[in-house]
């Protein structure tokens, strides 16, 4: 028999129950109060809410508004609400927070319904989108395992979520959320995710693509469509069902989307890949140096990898692609020519300093440094380099894995031809294309700005320019015979000339430059003297040492592709040198300009003389048999083009610098070390190793009408007209008349 409780007992038990609930309520209120006032950690201030901190990639933006690369700790980019497809918004709302537009940061119904919803198979989390955003932006991203700490963390999220709702619109909240969430593969934000998984933009995501990305949010690795496609497919279809049940799409549309495959076009962003990797590497160092001189408003330094900077450059993405394509097309053929010349030849017997260079290559390799760091002796390292191993090598057919001795891989790399190209607008100095090497993943050294090589005959126009400035005519004739110059460096200098390439007899300066004649060039050097030539070369922007010796007329000095291209731009730009410019400005993530660049500009040559030099350089292309004439007979160019080839001793370096009214392009080709080179001039000269890349590039540029670079325009005459006679027949007549007058006067 059950004893009935006395009324006073019931009253006492009720009081216990009420005290328990009142105590719990008071505890929660106190806990909330303590959390609000920062007893368990500082909550974000109003300023923090207005400027939420999140690692955001800095973007490199081309002149044609393309993002050609990023610098990041986490690959995250931000987009505006208007640039996000409604499919993404709808998928997110349907899966994560279907009451998003009606709650104020906390959805109490969602909190209490989580258990029954999950029991019937409708997967649902307790946190609203705003709470998740609070966790992403202002809380420890790792969920606390300690129950009490997790409770405190949850309270912090609730308080921050309410504050977020007070300060932001729903559109702003959902945009911030989609810009911060993790999509795996070091990809953060919807913009990076769309690019990584579907090679598209957030605005173009279809409903099924959006559902695929949104299903990843709860577990980016576990639900990865790349690693676990079956699970991702099932989850995608669940999101599509939720979108249908919420009325965002019809049941028929859901069924149609669910029947489609995932359609992943996966391409994880890699600093080694993409357009202009050499340029981006050099630019990074420049930007970091600039950022070290400026601070944010709060006095803290900028971080190129985390602050979401916008870095605006002069590079044109289309022209960059054309340059890289041209390099790839010709270098594949050229490497075959090179390999054929050396096939069956014992390298050690034909290449100077062979053993020394291979030893240097070993000691400069990453493998050597790693083995040395592991404490191996030199003998053990030598054994390692002579033991076959699986190695990854660059080829023009793509990277390959092969088994070979590491020392043989060093030899293989030494025998690889390298190449660099830079193209710029001569009037503005804006660099349009920058190809610093053949493969950034394997060979990181930039050959455009950082690597200087001997320039060969591309230096000859500098000597002729001084002569033109001293009153010489392009039609002035010189007997093309050997010459010896004394008085410099304590010894005589006597340049050589290939018998097969020497034009006999009296020839004009124009013909001498067009056919790259050494003896006539040396004769002119002896007339004008080395000092003014060296001074002009330095004024035209060559940063390397140029000693005032006669041999500089044949290019016995080093220079970078950038400096040589800028120097030739002087001829096309009326004698004005404009500093090569590739960085225009830097903006912070809010669009505030924090840096802008103003290039240096200076007049280094008379406008008349610059035009005369352009006309002489046009003969390099136009004259039959001239060193650049294959632009006409092989590549069928008919428009005005000037240029100059260059080939150094032993065919170690091949150059071509092409000049058009709106574009000057420098190309260099050679091996890593000068002792590795072509065995014949026919293959190693600049007209074969460098000129074709210029030609292929220029053809692609001219074919793209959107670039606005027209091929049928000629170089502008000097503003005050041309006073120099360029027609050699007319010049001869004038000279003849002058001579007759002088004879009469002599009587």
C-alpha cells in the first residue's frame, strides 16, 4: 500500500524542485553575465565586429582584371553577395539554417528540436549560421573537449551571434559566412572552393554544384568529393532534397540534378602552377619589401599571406599565356635539336670544366643539402648520388618519374636549355608578359630580372647609336676587314669574324648591323671610343658592370632580359628610357590604397638618333640574309618590325630583342652554365634559339584583336620631322655632289 504524501511534504518537495530550477536559471544567468563581461575570455568589441579578422589570401590582379595568382596562408578569397549564385544561398539555408531569415542569431526552436529531427533522419545541427560564423571569426576554431569549456564556448558563440545580428544585415552575415568557411584542401571561402572543385566562379555555380560544396561544410575531409565521391554524392542529393522541401527548387528539378554525376573539375591551387609563376615569385619579394615600410591604421604591419591585399599589376593575362605557349612550343623542338647534337658524345671530353660543374650542381642540389643536414659524410653522400633511385624529372612532355642515379639527374638538368622572355610597352614601361624560366616547380631561378647573361651582338646597336649621335650616317661605308685596337687593358684587342658570315669589301653601317658584322662594329668603336658607349649603355638602364673596353661593342658584358628589353625600348620611345613597371598599386581588403608606383622616366638619347636606330634595326629584319630576316621568310611577318639577334662565344647564349611600335620583347636562351652549349652556330645562334619564340608570341598577340595591338602601324617620325637621310642611294648622290663641290673649292 502506497503511503500518501502529506501536504507539507508535497510543498517541501515542490520547493526543492523550484529551488533547483531557480538555481540552474540563476547559474546560467550568472554564467552568461560573466561571459558577457569577459570573465572567461575577452569578447570581440564593436570595432572587432566591424572588422572581423580572418586569414584572407592576397590576390595578384592582371591589367585585364584576371586573378593570376594568390599569396596565402589559407587559400581564402572574398566575394560580394551579388557575386554569389542564389543556388549557393539556397543550398546553405536549406541544409544549415532554414529559419535564418526569421531568427535573431539564436533559433530556440532549432535548439530544442535537434534530437527528434536527427532521430527521424533529418540531419540538423544546433547552431545557426550566425553562431557558426561567430565560431569561425571570433572563437577558438577547435571545439573544446572539456564539457565546461565547451559550455562556455557555446555561450560565447551565442552572445557574439546576437551582437553580429545587431550590426549586420542578413545578406552581410551570409556573405561573411561563405567567405570564411573551410572547404578542405586548404581552400577557404566559396570563391576558392568554386575555383578549386569546379573551375568556375561562385556566380556560375549550378544547384547541384552548390549542393556538393555545401554538403562539405560539416566535415570537409570526410565529405570530400575528391577523396570520398560516393559519400559526397549521397550528401549532395540530401541537400537537393532539402532545397526541394524548402521550395527553392521543384521536385522535378531535384530529381534531374540528383541524376547527374558530381562533375568535379578539381585543381588545387599551387604556387608552382598557374600563370606567371616566376613573375609572382619576384613580385612577392617586392611587395613584402614595400609592406615593411607601411603599417595599418592600428600600427601593426601588413601580412601578405593573411590580409587579403589586392595587388594590381601591368601583366596582361592573355599575353602572358601567349608567351608561355610560345616558349613551350619552340623549346620542345629546340631541346630535341640540342639533344641530337650531343647524342653519343662523351660529355666529359667535350665540355670545359665538366667535372667541376657537375660537382657544383651536386652541392647546390636540395638532395645534397638534405643529406648533409641528416649528418651524412661526403663519402656517404657520394654513394647516395651514385645509387639508383626514383626521381621526378621535368620534360617538355610533362614531369616523369624514373629510376636513375641522382648524379645523372644533375647532368640531365645541366643539359636542359633554359629560356626567358619579357615583353613591355615602350611608351609606358608596363610589362605585359614575364616568363622567367622553363618550369618553376623544378627550376626556381628567375632569368628575367635576377639572372644576367652575356648579351653578345645585341650590344652592337649601342655603339652604332653613339656613332649616329656623332654625325655618322647609316649609309656611311667601311671596309669590312680585320682591325686591331690598342691601348686598353694593356693589350691589343682583335675581334674575329666567321668566314661564312663575313660580307667582303665596303659595306654600309646599316648592312653591318643587319648582318651583325664584328669588324665594322669594332671599327666604329675605335672611332667613337669605349667611354661614351659604356656611358650610353648605363644611361639606357643596364645595371650590371659595363667596363669601358672596346670589346663591349660585341657584348662582352652581362645584362638581364629586363634591362636589355628596356634599353631597346628607348629606340622605340623617341629616345626616352622608361623604367620597366610591373606593380601599379596595392590596396587593402577594403579597397584603400596603401601603395602606388610612379616609374622613373628620362631622356637618354636624341629623338632623331633614336628613330635612325629603329630604322637601322628594321634592316636586321628586312634585308635579305640578315640575321633577323627569317621573321619574313619563315614566319611571314609583313608589318614593320625592328630587332637584333645576339649570339655569344661557343654559342652559349642566344638572344633576340624584337621591337614594334607598341611592344618590345626580349628573349634569351641558353643552358644553366655557359660551358654547356650548342655545338654549331647554325643551331645555337639567336636567330634559331630565341627569335622563333618571339615570332610565335607576336603572332598570337596580333591574332587577338581585343588587345588593341595593331600590326600595320609604323614607328612615329620625330616630332620636328626627320633630318637624317636614310635612303642610301640618295645619300650616295649627296656625297657625290659634296665631293665635287669640295674638288672645285680646292682649286
